[in-house]
C-alpha cells in the first residue's frame, strides 16, 4: 500500500477524553503509572492522549516498540526540551536530542561500559557491598530500616567509586546531596509544567540554583585536577577524559564531560537502587523463592563473600534480579519520541509531530506475552524455560541504538548486591505498610520501603 492509501484507511486510536485546554495532563499529574495501567486495560495496545494541544500515544506492544525504537528509529528521534533529566544532564548522552552529536557521544562512551572494562571495576563494587554489610552488622537483629534509602546509599557508593577514584571521594562527598536536590527539582518540573521560571527567586528555584553551582564548581575542579595529573587512575572520569571520536580524534570539552558525569550519576544509581528495593519486597513476600536463592548462594559460595566474578555461577540470582526488573522496571517508559513521518501502527494513525512513548511496564505485564503476568516467578528467565515470546516483551533497558549504556553495570551490581544481602539477611516488610510504586523520573516505592532487617 502507498503512504496515501495507508492514510485514508487510518483510524484515530482510542483514549480517554481530555479536559478543554489541558487535555489529559491532569491524569498524568495525578498518577502517571495508574493512568498508563488503567488505560492499557480499557483501550489496548495504543492509547491516544492530548497534552495541551499536542497528541501523544502510549504504545504497549513489543511489535510497535520494535517499529519505533529499532526498525524505523530514524523517523522517531528522541525529543528535547522536556525538562526532567535534561535539567540535570544538559546535553549528556541520555537527553541529547540531536541524532548526529548523540552518535559521536555514544561512540566515545560505549567502550567505557564494555563488560570487560566493567569487570576490572569489580573489586570496587565488591568493596561497596562489604561496606554496606559492615554498617548493618552494628544494627540489632530485625532493626527497622528504609530499604530504599539503604539501596540508594550503596549504589551511590558504587557510582562514586567507579566514577572517581578513592582518593578523591572525600572531596566529592558534597556531590551526592547536590545531585539529590537537582533530581528533586527535575522531578517537580515534570509534573508541574506551569511552575515559575528559574530566574524568579522562589525557595525551590534558589535551592536548585545553589545545587547547580555546587555541581558545576566541583565537577570542573575535578576535571582540572585530573587533567593536570600524569598517571591515569582507570576510573570512569579518566575514561571520559580519554574518550576520542574514532573518526576525527576529537575529545570532549569540559562542559560535555560535566554533562556526562551528571548523566551517569542521575541515570546510573537510582535505577538500580529502586529495582533492588522492589526485589527485597518481592522476596519478603515469597519466602520460598528467597530460600531457593539462598540455597544457590550457600552451595556456590560455601559461606565466603560473593564477588562479581562469581556471578556467572549464580544463574538463579541473576534470574531474580531480571524478574524484579520485569515487574517493577525502574524506567517504566522510554523517553518521548517525535513522529517525523506519516505512520500507522496497528491500523491507527500517529500524526506527524505528535509524540509517542513506549510503556515498558505494560510490555512487561502484557497477558498476550506472559503467562500469569502479575506472578513473581524468576524461573521465567531460566535458560531452559524461555517461552517463545517477542524479544522486546522484556526490555527494562530500552531497545535500539538508544538502549541503556549502563545495562551491564546495572545487572552486575544488581545481582551482586542481591547475593551480598540474601546471604545474611531475610528482609521483611514492616507490618501495615502498603507498597505503592510512583513515578519520580524513575519508578520508586512511594514513601520508601520500611523493612525489618532480620538476620538469617
Ligand atoms: C536497573 C537499572 C537501569 C535501568 C532499568 C535503566 C533503564 C534505561 C532505559 C529504559 C533507557 C532508554 C531510555 C529511552 O529509550 O528513552 C536507558 C538509557 C540510558 N541509561 Fe540506563 N538504566 C539502568 C541503569 C543505568 C546505569 C547503571 C547507567 C550508567 C552508569 C545508565 C545510563 C544510561 C544512559 C547514559 C542512557 C542513555 C543512552 C543513550 O541515549 O544513548 N543506566 N536506561
């Protein structure tokens, strides 16, 4: 069929009615995750929304994800100017909307995240896990903790260790609270599109500007200090400084390095921490699965501390982490893409210049691709149990050229931290707490995850 013929037969996708001027914005602000879930059940794999005057579709089918993110990705570039992560990461890899300059950046950064290079950082990850356990040893049995806070602390420790070498960690201690303040501001901006512009000195704006100042001066200081050193330290900062465009030999400017450092900070620790937090909740609710995980750890490790090099011998541990990512993907949607060519998906028209988002949450729970989709069952990922399903029915790290660059690091640290904790503890949700996921740039547990840290 020609494009014109396609257009003539296209239908407008179903979706909830919006309000007069703002369209469906209020649904997203009220509860983004609930809206996506409810409308998927009510309307199906493509749902049409209106945000102000702009049409946006949320798609929840792996075939459509393949079309948008992989096969025709050039026709669906990532959109800039959305606030959110861009506020922190500027022109960093995750938020750069220009396909040309993004490609140069991606080629420069890809080798940093190669499995072999990351394995060389394994000791730093092992050490961060050991530090967490040491901290916990001082607590009494069944001490009440916020598991989300604990997981954020350890993943931040890992990203600090791998990004900056240990001798600089004292200096960068101030970085973490400034990143948290900037992420809070970015999150507020997403759900409050009519908030007062930055130059106006509101309390919130001033707090953000202050955090931004700390981040800039500290990162530029570290870059300057490192450029003056002769010895490479082998951390991510070194790799950013050394990264070169293979074709032109060009290196990154200080501003670009600052943006990439903040991108890796912002994209690289909360995601893994939130996944682990939900994994502890799931394991607490399913003691039989936790016991199976512990049996594997006991058998393979024989009581010694786990290390990154053990992970290839811990298949069930890896499966548990994957299944937690399936049920609670830390990035529940892809960033919005712009439709630049007349497109039909599933018989519905996606108009030019409209936006399209892939719902990772809905793909991961799609009843056509998963048996008992809401059940926590790590054996779905056992090598001998792979059901014939579309490979994008599970895509916690996205797909296509803009797939997560940190996926290997996330899987490595996720499985290692699961092993570290499960070897010694049976964390249990505190009685009476209702777990509710919420969207805050990443998917996180609303109000944290109050648990009792029971020793095994
Ligand atoms: C469980 C942990 C993680 C999850 C679920 C996750 C998920 C994702 C997803 C879905 C995307 C694609 C977004 C899109 O298509 O719009 C993405 C991109 C990205 N992620 Fe992750 N991520 C995780 C961990 C990490 C880590 C550890 C790092 C770095 C240390 C990282 C850095 C990035 C970057 C830089 C991009 C942008 C890639 C590009 O556009 O070329 N992520 N991530």
